[in-house]
């Protein structure tokens, strides 16, 4: 099986600007490619995970990745899919975020012996004059830009700014710079980056003469990590699923992927793990309870990749203990002065956002204390107990201590 065939069988490939050239280059050459990450936070989250794993996959096949950090583009903000202007970060915040994200790159990509590079687009963009940037703008047609899908939401909101429209030329300039300096021939990214990637390819073809027009540069996008009903993965009640264990604990990370829907787990195994396709195929016939085994394998493999094997083992063991009623449930500490009604208690413990939601949980049979189901909304928890193990729904266990 060729590399390109494997990418397709893993359901990764969404679009390519020049499919035949991309397939030939990936299968028969050793090329330099790049993928960009804006530094909007001090950690990447699940949205960027697929791109890192795919960069690792291509590197292991012999290609050289350039991981670009958007020290410049973060100051503008990618308008793709946004209904409002992104929050503007200070230079200090962006620099801090870049240093944090660099450490996460090292878990996925081998940077020894020039096998991969990390670059910051501020290194060349900051040196550019406003006049030079405006001259670059003559290679981009405003009517074409306004028709691009990446700007659709902002157009509909009536708030698309001139600054945001500069994002596509800036990202396009990145590709041209990396092409000139490092011989970078391909940009990759999520499928929501398709328009931005086309911009870079076209800029090189327009400005680098016959060399740039010969089919030597191209772009490829990968399918986004979504559920079977089209929702993006990576959001929980607590917020985004971050790769930094300080922002999302290893246990919460493991549990998020342990709880993927039955219809999503096989696709996730293909896209996010390095298990051979032949090993994954046998799981495709699994049904119902059998899929729990597959989900555990998936969560373990991904946690091992993002964190470590030791932490994956610990998270898996903790999950088995928690969900068998063991002592390893996450702990929450609260203050109560007296016996407390179950509805108030659930709100205090952050297990319900309001008393109304707590009431619905209790009346629906979704709350148990120390293994006893509670369906009485007038139930009081005695202060003298000191702690209880709460089960909320089928999957959430929390030890509440006061």
C-alpha cells in the first residue's frame, strides 16, 4: 500500500489542489511540506491534534515537515468560521504561547538532524513595509476573496474588516517565503483552510515564473475531526479538550475519547492512531458492548501518543476503578455549614449549572449517592457525612468532600 492510499483509507484526505502531483510526490519523492498554527492560546487543543499526527505520519514516511507558528498572523486572526472579530492578543502573550506550543510539537515530530523545522512567520512579516504588503495585494482579487467560504460567516454577520481580509495574503506569503528559503512544496491543513491554501499556491505560481507554474507546488487538506452528525470534536461542558495536562487533565483527556460515540470510534482509530489498518479492520464488525473494548483501545493509544504510556496506563486504571465504584474518582471540595438539600448540593459541586437543571437530574433518576439512587428533590445531605461519591448519569463520578 502506498502512502497516499493509506491516507485515503484512513479517511484523512479531503482535497488536493493537484491530486495527481500530490500522490506522485508523496509516494515517490521526499518533499518538504508545512502546516501552520496560530498562537491564540498557550496550548493546542484537539482541533490541531489531527494536523500534528498527520505531520508525524508524513515524516515517518520520509518527508520533512515545517511547523509554522503564526507570530504575525495571530495578530490579525483567522476569520474562518467566526461570527465576530477574534480577541487581539499582546505581543507578550503571543510570544508566551509560541514557546508553550513549541514544547508540544516536540512530542510528535523529530527535529534532530534537520528532519523538521519550526519557524515563526513574524520573522519575515515584521520586516515588511506597509508599501511592500500593499504591492503584494495586487496579486489577490477582492471579488474572489469575498466569494471564499472561509469568509462566509463574517460576511453574513456584516462585520468583515479590512484587517481580517489581510489574513489570506499574509498566509499566502508564508508559503512563498518557505518555498524560496527551504524548497517547501506543499502546504497542508484542515479542510476549513482550503481557501487560504489555494491562495499560497496561486501566489507562488503568479510570482515565481515558470518554476512556480510547473506543478511543483500544491496544497492538500485533511478532513476535520468531527462526529458522525457533523459536529466538531473537542468540546466538553468544561470547555476545550486541551493537549496541556494543566488545562485538561490526562484522566479527562482519556475519558473524553473513551466516551466517543459508537459510530465514531472506528473512524477515530483510523485517523488518530498508528494502529495498522489490518488491525483496525477486525473491529469494524463489533457491535454494542463489544465497542467498549475498541473505545478503551482508542483512548489508550491516543493518550499514550499525546502524553505518555505511563500516564495512559494510569488514566485507564483510574477509569476502571472509578466506574466500578472505586476510590479513584476525581475530587471536588466545597463548603457547607449545615445539612444541605440535594439540589443546592449539586449546584455547589458544579454538577449542575442551576437548581432547575439539578431538579431535572434528580427527577429523571440521574443522581446516585454512594451507590444509592436519589429521586427525592427534598433529600438532604447530612453535614456529618463529610464526603459522598456522586454518580451523575451513566459516566460521571465525582467524590465531593466538605
